[in-house]
């Protein structure tokens, strides 16, 4: 693979974590889910180890939560091209949110720092997440959200 092809893949895959944050913050759940392959998986940073399977289940996580004012700050996006149709990457994430009010500006209920490990795949002519595995590393203020383990049905396993 030549350098320009590699750079194009890095660019296209490197946009995905940024788009994920934008769509999550703006409540565009359908667009967020469309960043994944049809059978893609998503592990939430607050409850890793319980991946959600498929676009429908991934969209439901965001669509069905109570309204929230949230901002995700994404940095340190790295993409490693592994073939002409696959890549992997990582990024850091800072999340600040307010669950009581949805109109900015508001005080944050906490600051959470973590990241994602991603697997990318060329799906037709579009790069998408095959998987996103989130993790939490640090937090300041506010309690860590306690999500009970989701059912297999909610995760798209039954």
C-alpha cells in the first residue's frame, strides 16, 4: 500500500471518534449508530465488558437515556492501518455532563477521563467502527454512573 492510500485510511478512520462525539453531544442517535457496521459492537466506558451488538442496540443506548447536556472532548486519536480494509485505533476522551438541565451553559456534574480502543473496517466504500471498547481512567467530582449489567436482550444477544 502506498503512502497516500495509508494517509487516506488514517484520515477517514480518525474522523470517526470525532463524529461519534459530535453525534452523541447533539443527540443525533441515528447518525451515531450509522458509524458502526451492521454487526458492530460498542462497550460503554462506564460499564465495559457488556458490549452492545448491532446498530439498533447501539442507537437505543443513546436514544433511550434521559435527556442530558453532555460534551465529549476527544484527543490523542491514533490510527494504525492493518490492511487495505482494516485498521485499529485509540483515543482519549473527557466527558462532562449535566443530568439536571439540558440548556447550556450549566455546571458539570463531574469530569470523566477515559478512552476507546477501536477496530475499523471498510464497509462497502465507507469506513466504520467494527468495535469500540471504552474505559474509564479518572474522574473528578460527581459519582461514577452505575449502570446495572444490561440484559442479553438489550445487548442484542437474544
